[in-house]
């Protein structure tokens, strides 16, 4: 879709992190914005920032894992904007932790948030896009969807699922006027779920920026690009090594410090949880 000025985008995960940058880049391109996330306060801050660009911006606080909320969201956005031209499935969650210590509820919540919600939101906007013969779906995956990380298997599984779902849907819809793109960033510095750790990414992986990710979203829509990796370091070689033999990718993750990075992060997270549980017991007891 070469000309996106005046179109309407529904952007999930608009309250913080990469969503704020994606909203800014879309607004600069003259795209009207329907921003959603759970935090009303975060959405208001993003809306204030992007409304300088003279586009229509409205916020829709909602939990995208809830079907009734998803239905209300789509209905409200259509009532306010008339139609949804672009859906940016950006919301997501990550948690670096020992797999055996995760609860069933937590595992289900992550799969709902990262994988099922984007699939179902897309299913809800697609019939109108197909009827108009125009639209674009962009989904935020990750380089983690290309190779499983230790202490993050569920996250990686959801991101891998998004890549192959997007690839399949793109082929299915080719010629329909509706484009499908998937973005695969590596570690993103400055803001977002990795930046909150306040740590340097392993050298082999390198770090990218929110601006590069947001730019990839715009380019994917305008040039109708299927899959875009946004990775600065030599980790692009991982899928190549994986295709030769999985042992090679595992070897690189170990010697490149990626395994150790996640092991240490899981240890830190588990310590924090244990401390907060200890504090709760102190307060209650
Ligand atoms: N940052 C990175 O290094 C990186 C790398 C690769 C891929 N990614 C992907 O990029 C996307 C954005 O990540 P980020 O770094 O910006 O993460 P973030 O800072 O943690 O922001 C996540 C966003 O998702 C929203 N969200 C989470 N659960 C939700 C729910 N149940 N309902 C509605 N909204 C929900 C959050 O809003 P509320 O909490 O207000 O609901 C927030 O706006 C994610 O899909 C992530 O997997 C990030």
C-alpha cells in the first residue's frame, strides 16, 4: 500500500515501549491512529505525543486476551473511524524464567497474548479488508521466533507461530489486495521489554533501535514486504546454521554468550519473585 496518508491504523501495545515509536512513525506518515493497550494512562501519554502530527488519534483501553473486549474494540474503532485499513499486532509479553517453575495460567496467558490475540484480531478485521480489496496486517514477531532461547521457550514458540501463520496467510491472500507482513527484531535498546533489563545484549546478538523497528513497519506496509528481520549483530547467521544442523546454532548460542545471558536473567527474575513472596509473607504474617 504505497499511499498510507489518511488511512486508519489499529495499533495494539500502544501504551509503552516500541508501540510508542510505531505510533509516532505512523502519525508522521499522516496515518490516523486507534491505540489500544490495558493502561489508559500510557495510551493517553502516547496519544498526546502523536497528536502533534495533526492526525486523528483515539485511545481504547482493553485487554486483547478477552474476546468480549476484542469485539467491543473493533466495534468502537469502526464506529469512530469508519473502517480499519491497517492492523498492527504489536502487543506482547515476555518473561525469562525456568520453564518448570511457570504456572499453567501464566503459560496460557502468554500464548493468548502473543499468539491467539493477534490471530483473532486479524480474523475480525479481515472480512472488511477483503471486501474492499485493500488493507494490511503487520505482526511483531522476534528473532526469538527463529531459534529457541533458553528460559524463554514459550515466548519463542509464540513468535515462531506468528512467523509461519503470517507467511501462510500472506500466500493465501496474495492477489486479494490485503498484505501481510511480519517483523522480527533482535534485542531493542532504548525502550521496550529488553531495555527495562538495563543490560547489554550479548555481542553476537547486538542491539537495534525502536526507530529501526518502527521504520521496518512503515516500509513493510508501503513495499508489501513479507518478512523483515531487524537485527544488527551476526545473529542473522543462526537460521542459516540451523538449516545446516541444529547443533551448530546451539553451539553458537553457547559460545556467543546468549545462553549465559538468559540463564543470568532468569536467575535475577527468580530472585526478585522469591524476595517479593518473602515480603508478602512478612506483611501477612
Ligand atoms: N523490545 C524488544 O527487544 C523486542 C524484540 C523483539 C520483539 N519484540 C516484540 O515487540 C512487541 C512490543 O514489545 P515492547 O518491547 O514494546 O514490549 P513492552 O514495552 O513490554 O510493551 C508491551 C505492550 O503490549 C501491551 N500488552 C501486553 N499485554 C496486553 C494485553 N493483555 N492486552 C492489551 N495490551 C497488552 C502493553 O500494554 P499494557 O501493559 O498497558 O496492556 C504494552 O503496550 C512485542 O510483541 C515484543 O514481543 C520486542
